[in-house]
C-alpha cells in the first residue's frame, strides 16, 4: 500500500513542482504565472475543441511510451522511440506507394502492420546489440534514432518523393480508403482507440501470461532468471520488438490519420516525449493512458500560450524538460529511509524533542558564585 502511494504521490509532486518552476521562469520573463497556468488548463481541457487536440496528441504518446515501458520491464532503458516512429510512418507510406492495396479496412491494416514491423525490427536491433555485442542499449537506441531520422529524410526527399511536393518534400498521399478517420465525425481519430487497447493489452500480457511474467523476472532479477533457465536473450528481444512495434504503429497512425503522407512534420518529438510519459507512469502500461492524456494536453496548450501571451511554442518543451528532471530526481527519494535519516541528523546534536523539553523545564534559581571565605564588604 505504501509503495502504491509513493508511485502516485512522487510523480504528482514532481509535476506540481515542474509547474511551479515553469511559472517562476515565465515570471522572470515578465508574464503572469497565474495566466500561464490558467491557459495551460484551458488549452488542454477547457472545451471540446481543446479536448479533441489533447486526445489527438495523446494517441502517439501512448504508443511511444510503450516503446520505453515494455523493454523497461525486461531491464532495458530504450529511448529511441522517435526513430521507430519515423520509420513506421515511412513504411506505411512506402507500402501504399509501392503496392496496389485494397482501399478499405484491409488495406489500412496492412499499412499499419508495415509500420509496426519496421519499428519492431529497428528497436530489436538495439536489444540485439546489447545482448550479442555488449553495447549499452540506451546509447545505441538514441544513436539509432538519429540514423533513422537521417534515413527517413533521405528517402522522403529522394526515392519516394512526390514530384508535386515542391517546398515541403513528402511522399505521395495515401488513398482515401487507406486513411484512418475520426471517431463519430470528430477530429479524434481511431488511433486513440488503438493506443488505449495497446496499453491495456500490454498490461494484461505482463500480468497474466507466462511470457509476460518471464519478462518481468528477467528485468527484476536477472540472476534468478538465469538460475531457473529462462531464455533471457529471447525474452529481451521480444520485449524490444513489442515496444518498437508500438512506436512504429504510432508513426503509421500519424501518417494514415493526420498527415496523409510521410514528411518532415512526422518528426514532432513524440518519441522523446514518450520517454517522459513512461517514466511518470513508472513503466506501467495501463498508467500510461492518463499520463499521455495529461502531456497531450500540455502540447495542445502550447499554441494558446503563444497566441495569448507571446510565449514561444517551444515553451511547452521547457515545461516537459523540467518535469523530466524532477521525475528523475524524485526517484532518488523513493528508497530513502526517513526514520534512519532523522536519527542520523539527530546524532550530531540534541534532537528537537530534547531541546523543547529543556526549554520547557522550570530552571533552578541561579546561585551567586561567591567565595565562602570572602566577606561581603
């Protein structure tokens, strides 16, 4: 019970502290922090239009956060979701451009599946480098993300470029029948449903299936996994593949539902923001859903801060950066034994209770320091 409260209170306190620090920063810039906080809430959750923007941004955040959360349960820190996302979007657009696909839900499933496969293979490469070459997966996944972005730009601006895209190179637009539409005629596309279902499925897989339990054992105690004969390498590659598939699916959904083609707008930082979402959710797939909605709201409110207060649109990225630093700092407080800490502080001097007792005790009357042999005169 105490650990569950820590899982909720520490990230919540870190987010509140991030908002306070962000308010202090904008106050030094001559902007009223109260107006900033009010516009953040209004731009994210103030009306139905704000909710639509928030939920639209939350969909890719859920999937890119799973790219961090699932490998993390196997003991890996993967931060290259941005690369898997852009390659997933590229695979989606490339398949639609290279093959005649049925313009219906079957074709949509095929382009989304292509994106998921591309992302799975890319993140699994980081897991393979860790297991077979001893290369740190955090560094390799980050560097692979830059490689993926460079590869994406080269192909979009070269082999797959649509000749009609002049100032903004892009691939050919997806056929109307391959696109993902909105839910009930709204701007919220069905990718949100895919993100929620992916989070729920990942949570159930980790909790109730033998393979999910084995992944958690590998991540929690590698020595125990080795003693009981679990195939650690295979399980780690599986976790990387599932996480990468989620990020690749996010890219495919962004192409099929938002951009309709692969272009530079796909590189929007969702992969990096997903790292923050996963860490705040403590790498729990189900907890990713509300956290992604919260940070989707922050992203949706960025343009409102720019229009109303003249703040740069990137100010929301500053807020996210402050939140990420404070989330990491809050992890250092999780395992502190506060009783032992107070006891150690008290060992350097009297404890507060002893000091208070000494102040409240009736002091004895002071006696004059007089030499008994001396006369009063």
